[in-house]
């Protein structure tokens, strides 16, 4: 195990002003990001946002129209895939069904001019690393989906690449296996310290695994930050709405530390002067009480209540802001919460409200 870890290099990746179009369709527009050595970065976004195209450009499987790519001090912008020193794991794992597990893992070493004994040693290291030592002589068809994924990962890591690329590697697995393997894969990546780029459309997967997340939309990076900051402090309405659940309220103006919503005003921690826009807050940030809890409390009608195991999800409508239903989530074990009441007081903590001036529905 120690020798396996020692042989893996750790380098940063620099993506600089990448642009890509297919005919008249612009897929990537001036995409830049700096990935630190040993970091795991997730490219997250809706279908068609450009995340897979960006990964393929990093791999050399697509050519960018403009921009530059650096792995450490090496400019790989026009390098062939085999010159880029990366390992890649696709959704399908692409294992050879007629080769044993050991032969699949060793396949990428066959062009490295290694002695047979060195290849056998490296394959054995990889089998131990992914916990499949007893499966060396089996064939892919005899393994479960999770085991096949481990084989694909071991094959990608066997040549000791500087960079690991993961293209939705767990999308073909069922939810239970996927949840287990995301922790396993993250633990292995941290242990090896290999710089990793992963494409995913699964928000939970990105939140659990990534050091930082690049949220992409229409060929651009909207925000590149830690999972905590992406969730708690989104910088654009798209990120706020795309990540997790969001509540929105339309306001008419900002002034004196307040957002003015018709006859209602809400205190904010951070606010500038401005015209109309939208207020954002997370469902779990809202407080539900029997009595008002300060200036940001308003009476509300409970429209719907759902029990979700560890929490309740309430849909409420404010008396003073009809037609703008909100969702609040509270712990199912919260003593004293008026979960059976039809009328409640909804409180907006000022530090949890974020104003997006100019944002429209």
C-alpha cells in the first residue's frame, strides 16, 4: 500500500479561458479554473451545461477552439491524450469481458516497457488498494456493478497518473451502492492525494466528495467554491436555485438595511441600496413558532405538512404576502414546534436572507 501511494504524483491543473463551439452552438464560453494539487473538484450542472465537454477537452478527447491547459508546469493544450498523463474512469467502466480482472488492470501497463514481474507486482498493489485481491482470476461478468467500478478505478490508477478524471462513475449503480462507494472513492482519493476532476449531475455526490465544486450553466462557471459556500452563500440566482431547495420572495426596493416587499419590510445583514429583485433563503433557515420572534416574524397559514422521517416539511403562506408560498423544514424531534398547528409565526433570520438585485422570475 505504501509503495502505491508513493508512486502517485500530485500536480495542479490550470484551465485558462477555454472556449468550444460545435457549429453555431457555443458549448463552453471562457471557462477558467485553478485546481490545486491533490484536490478533488466536481463539475456540476444540468444536462447540456458543458461539463462533460470540458472533461473531454482536459482529457484531449475533444479540442478546444481557444484557451490553454496546464498540468503542473506542462502545457498540454495541443498534446495528444496519451501525452497528458491521466487516468480516466467512464460511466460504463469499459472493462474487457474476455480478460480477467488482473488482466484488465494490467492492460494499461502493457506499453510501459515494464518487466512481467513489475506488472504483476503493480496489479497486485492495485487489487489490494481496491479490496479485490481475491477476484484477480475472475471475469467482469462475474462481478457486481460496484466491484466493476473498483476494477475500472484500479486500471485508471495503475500507470500512476498525475491526474484522475471521473465521468459520472457511479451513475450506473443503484442508490444504496452509489452512496457507499462515494465515501469509499473519496477516502481512496484523499489517501492517494491524486488531483481529481469529476463530472456529476448528482448534487449529493458533489457535496459529499468535492473539495470544491464548479457549478456550470450554459457553458460558463457560475460559481467555483467549497460545498459549504456554494450552499450557504450562492453568488448567483442560478446557483441558489440549482443547489438544494430555495425559497424566493419578490421585493420592490432595498434601503436602510431592509428589503421592502410592498407593506412588509425584512431586515437583512448585508444589503445595498437598489431597485427590485428577489430574496433567497433555505427552507431549514426559516423558524416556525407559536409566537412572533422579533421584527422578521410574520403570521402564516400552514397549507401542507409532510413527514420526511428526520424532519417535517411545511408549506406555508404569509398573511401579508399572499400568493408567495414558502417551504420550511424543521426537525421531527424539535420539542415544542407547532407542527400540528394550522396557524404559525414564520421568522426569517436576517443572516440567512440574501438579496439578488435585478433578479426576476
